C-alpha cells in the first residue's frame, strides 16, 4: 500500500499552493485521503514532470477501487471466512440475530457480507470510518487471516 | 437455505440463486464451500467400464459382477457420503464379506474413537459458541481447513453467555509448528513448537499444573497460559491433524492433559474432522461393530491395523472407492499398490482414482444434487436437501442398485 511520503516524493515539491493547499506534503496526504485528484496539481501536468506523473498514476492505481472509507478488498486473497463480517461492530449492532451470532447477515444494513466466497462491502456509509468524525476502527483488518482487507 | 458439504462444519445458512443447473449467486459460502458448489458444472465423471463410456446400468451391473467374484474386496472412502449411503455401504461390506475402511484411518481416527467411546468429554459447536470462553486450536489451521469455524462457532461470534465475543469474553490459543494464517489472528497467543514437539509440550503443561517448573524456553509464558486455562469456565480443545500425527499411538498423553484440566474446570475436545461426514461413518460403524474403522467382515467382525487402507490395499483383490481420491492423497507407494488392484469408483467428479478405475459410476453431488443427512464434526445430525436435479443416482441409490444386482 502506498504511503503519503511515497506520494510526496512524486510531487513537484514546489509548495506553489495552486492546488489550494499550503504544501506538497499536504497535497500528498489529501491525495491519499481521496480529497484531491492528481489533476489538481497543475505543475505536475507539465512535460518536465511527465515521468513523475506516470509513476504517481501507477502507485495510485491499486487504491482507485477504495470505498469512501478507504476500504480496499483484495478478492484474490480472501478466504471468505467471514471473520470480518462477524467481528465488525456495526454488523453486530445492526444485525444481532445474524452476523452477531456467527450466521449469515439477515439485515440489509450490514457493511460486510460474503458473496461467492469473497467478502463484499455494501454500506460504507454505516462504517465507523465514514465522515469527518470518524473512528479509526480496524476490527475487519485485524481479524483477517490473509490480509485481504486494507484501509488506505 | 442450503447446506454446504465443503467441510465438516456443514454450514446450514447458505443462500443460493440458481438458473437451471447454473449457480448464479451464493451468499455466506466461504471460498472452499463456493468451490464445492462451483464444481457442480466442472469435471464431472461419466459411467465407464474398462475406459469405455457406457450407460450407468452397464457400469452398475459390471461393478456388481466384480464384487460378486472378488475374494477379498476392500471398500474405502465413505467420508463424503451421506449417512444413508454409508449404511448401504456397511450392508454391502457384510454381504460381500469385505474389508471396510474410511479416511479416518489415515486421519483423525484415534481422537474421534476416543470421543465416540466417551473416553474424553466432548460438546457441540453450539455449546462452544454459547459457553466456550477458552479455546485451544492444536495442530490445526481453521482459517485454511474450516474457514468459517472461527467466525461461525468458536472465536468471533457472540454467545448466550459470551455477549462480548472475542473482544473481551473469549481467549484462544494456537499451538502449531508454523505461523499459519490463523496465527496472524491469534498472534498474541500463538505457541510455536518444533515438529513432533506436542508430547513435550503436554509434559510441560502437566508440569505447570503439578506446580513444577516446565522444561520450555519461555517458562513465564507457559505459566501464564496455564493460569488462563485453569481460570476458564468452559474450555474446548480442537485437535487437528498435526496433533493426531504427532501423538499417533500416544493419545493417552492428550487424555491425561484433558483429565488433568477437567480437575480444575470443564474441558471438552472436538476433533477438527476434515471431510463432511467422516464422523458419521465412524459413528455408524461403531454402532454396528464396536469399531470406528478398519473392519473386516470376512469371518464375522474382525478389526485391526491390517484392515486399514494402507495395509489392505496390498492384500485385497478388488477395491471399491466411494467419494474419495486415494490415488492422489495417499503416499506414492501405497497409491501404486492400490492402482495395481482392479478398482470400482463412485464419484461425482473425475479424479486420478476414476482415471485408473476399471469401473466408474458417476453419482450426484451430495448436499447439492442429492439429499440425506450427515454428522457435523461435533456429532450433530444435519439434514441435506437437494437444490438441483441430477441425471445420475445418489451414492445411496447407486449402492442400492449394486446390492440388488449382486
């Protein structure tokens, strides 16, 4: 998973403020949090930064499919064990007769479900990590045996 | 709701959408179970006699003929068949005076036998979910072998008396020779032992319980672990193949530990059975003969290691394999010995065993195309309902036809 520092190394490091942020480091953090787009950095689109732009697009590609909460599921690594489904505190609160007691989810307000042997994210807005007042809950990633779930 | 026959957890909360014979969407199936469902339309076997495709009736009558002529047949497999099919299998073994054995003789047989005989206490997986606050996974990797074990029954779910689940109410230890995927979840309570070091670890655990200093590198961690085990309300040990192989012939060590722990609090054992109905076959044969596997009906009821698939494959003159692939899974020497014997195979899929068999009888995929019932790893009976129609008979029907034709 790419870090803010790696992204910063690929910015022009001009601190020109054209993106609306005070520094390139702040832009790197905003880019990782998906609050800014690569195109917001206009100097980066100049021909002399072509190599950096290409590399930046490459490192940003794996996190393109992240949800609003930054959740990425690597389908190829998932065992479909459902540990995350049962451990997720929101799933437990919203689905006390289903995923809370180890069964398949019975409520449509759950965040994580297992379909076709792989975990899927359904309601990212219910996640504790959603919105400005987010809690950095990590129970789904901590209970994954294969590191198939990551947060950006 | 459908039942998954991918492993011995027999998950009965599966939702499946079907379009004709095609599975379009499944919910709650782990990757292993999904593979089982997806196999519905891949690599299915066809009726064959001597390598040539024939009708199912011709294959069955040839199989019956071979069984009638055999002097010392071996009937092997059974762990992936329903209880009803297994019952027919035992009847067939009696009728043909055959040796009957299942995969437990090269798997968890010794531990399952102790559980069935009542030598060590056991409980159901529902008891584990509701009351099991201290768990030991020993020589197993449930994340890989039984993916939904920890999420559905043992570690993560909230139970009747354990409302806070794994977060506060449950403690699980993992004892294994390698840092398996399960070790990533239980990293704080992972005890790594050298291969074959299980008996030494049991000695160290018993030493702590006797108030002695254990002979292990990290004495403090061992004493802390034993203190946690002693404080449990309901403890459960899940022995896997690692422990079964390591303690082969020395299962009294495990029994000694369980007995000693039971002096402090309640401890149960649930073996991590692999195939979905191995426990069922063991129970049926035990009820019938008093032994769980390795039985010969040649002269009354006889039991012994010489009737295990490993030994019997060298002395039998015909092998009938039901729902198993011994040629792939057994060591090369034994597989070669078995391959020299004429084989009759009943299997829904093409396997190395079906490829080397004289007679192949395709059967319906139990739990998906054929109904019946099976025993979960903890001995609870689960009913299976078919969700798709099959053009081939179930194991039970095929065995009934063979019995009728002999």
